[in-house]
C-alpha cells in the first residue's frame, strides 16, 4: 500500500513539474531572425500573432528589432532574472554554450528546434547529443527535442505553426514528427476538433513518449490522447505508461516505421529504432490502445471519440443516397462487423399508417430514389424508424448525385437533410454523417452544388456531429471506437 501511495505522489509531482513547463510565463527565441524562411523568424512570429500571454524575448546579436520587439544580443542581456522557456534555433554546435546562459537565467525548459544530431547517423553528432543531455541534467534544465516543433497550447497563445485554432478543446497529443503534429491539428480542426495542447518532441533526448503519456493521462484538460510514435527507448516503461493512460482515457496511436523503408526513415528522421511491428501491436491490444495506420485514420478516430458517447452495440440504420450508394454503404458497414438489419415490425406498422405506398418496400439502408412523390425525406424516415427501435448508430448519407434542379436541390439539402440531421442530434440520438465532397479545387467551389455541400457540411460540424468523407472511413473508425469501449468496460 505504501509503494502504491509513493508512486501516486511521485506521478502527481512529475505532472505538476511538466505542466508548469508547458505553461511558460516568458519565452526567449534564441536565433530570432529576419529571414522569413527560418525557424527563428517563424517561432517569433507565432508568439506575436497568437498574442502569447507572457513576455517575448528575441535573441540575436545582429538584430535590433523584430515585429516591434526589442532584440537582445544574448540571453544574458535580457533584463529579467528568470526566463521560463527557451526556443533554440541555433546550430547544434552552439547548444552547449547556450546551456550555460540558460542556467544563468533560471531557464526551466529548452525546446531544441535545432536538428542534425543523432538522426544524421554520424558518431560525432550522437556524441554531441549525449553531451547536451548530460550537461542539461547537471544544470537541472529539461529538454524538448532536439529536432522538433515544440508546444502548441492555445490557452496561453503558444503555437508551433501558423493559423492553428485559438479555442481551447479537450484533445491532447504528442508527435515525434513536427510536420505530422501540424497536419493533425489542421485537419482535425476542419472536423470540429479543438485541443488542450499538442507537443512535438522529436528525438526524445530527454522528455519522451513515456513521460508524455503519464502527463496527458493526468491532465484534466485532456479527455482524448492522440500520438504519432516512431520508436520507444524502453519497451517495459512504455507499456507501463500506456497501460496507465488507457485506463483513464482513450489513447489513439499511429506507429511510424512499420515497413522496412519506413523503419529506415524513422532513424534518419528522429534517430528512433522502430522495433518489431508484431510486438508493437500485441502491446497496443493488451493495453487497449487504439491503433491507426495513417494520419487520416488518426483524425477520423479522434473525431469519433470527440463527438460520440460511449457505444458498445453494432446495430446500424442508414439513410440517404441512391440505390447503388445504399448497397455499397450497407456492404461496407457489414464488412466492418456491424449489423444492418431489416426494418423492425413496429417501424413498418408506423410506416404503413403514414406511407402505405412504400411501407413494405422500404429497406435498411433507406434508398432515397424510391421516395419520389412521397411527402417525406430520408432523414425524417430515419428519425421515425429510430423512435420505434433502438439502433446503436444512425448514419445520414448526403445525396450528392440528386438530379433535381438547382433551386429545388438546394432547398431539399438545407431543409430536409440539414434540419433532419440536427433534429435527430438534438433528440440525443447517436448520429453520424457521411458527406463525400469529391476532389474539388478552389475554382470548383464556385459551383453552386459543391458550395452548398460545403456549407451544409460546415453547419453539421459546428453542431458537434461527426462527419466522415466516405462510408468505409466512417465504419472503420466506428468499429475501432466500439472495440475500445467494449474492452474498457470489461477492464
């Protein structure tokens, strides 16, 4: 009992320390630059553009001013005695000297945007990386990276990229790929997801995936954890951390370096050893982590966890789309292990009283093409059927190929589809929407049809309804979602 208590106290203490590091009150950009293609320019601009709530100190001996901020010739020249967070944009060879300046300014955390260390495969660079870690530990300074984009925390206006959402949400994440972190945030944001904080941690020289798992598991602002990992340093430690996290909240993981070429690339990218795919998958299954296979699936999975209540059943009713689309949709959901049953007797009796011309013709999925000259819509039928029988998931397919004229189609889409989906949502039913927008360009968006679909899609997303771009992506994400909750309730 004493050991469990001591472990809990230690974890709480470590969380508070890391949480303090991720909420700096002052940031210095060492290597701030006027070159718009440089990290020193962009990291300074991120802080200014996002209205960082603390103090900003650009550092460069060759500049006087940038973005209206005074530039200091060195970190030691900054008048404040304490600086919480340093973003390092100088060459690797200058980091050891920078550590001395950081110690003089009581710096708690250095984000090493600096790269070209261990990931180069060169012995002298690996040795330099080791020396940096050794010295930082001796000075009591934590390191994030090297070779990473750092921290995105919308609550305090700290960002590692342009135009990321400023609103606070409840999805947290950690990514060995800086580009992957930015891509994930951007594409998930288009689907209505917002974030507590996202960390790009690169080579994991000091702060690693295990520490970040423990952190996000305890973070009260984070309800869902997303991660991209290329390799882990300590398999047993990682398994313990993952098990700890998944007992508290969903963890969705994308593993990079599963194949031979990808495995080689992980070392040149972050200096990580990829490890056995079979062992990796066994660990994820045992810990009830949700494994995905690309960034699109990572976004899909986070969307499902963000906007749906826990679901453990697999009975689906589908509405919308013509005959062929309905058939394919049913096939896809069944192939992912869902049941698409025929309409129950109670539903048919209700339909018979109201729509005698189609009560025995209608099936699940509801084919929109058979509703001509009938005073109803697929969404109204979906709602009616869901009132007579409990379905675990209601699927609303938009009908892009409707042959109706422009004015009639736009009114039908806005009134029948959008209003119907929102009404079902407000009644508390677990509804998702499948909207296939095609591979449209900017000029295509001038076309009334694509623009109307995009407007409806945006309205549905703003209402907190999960939207997927195809039936197979929806079914796959929901299958993993339900698998997770089934196992979670048995643990």
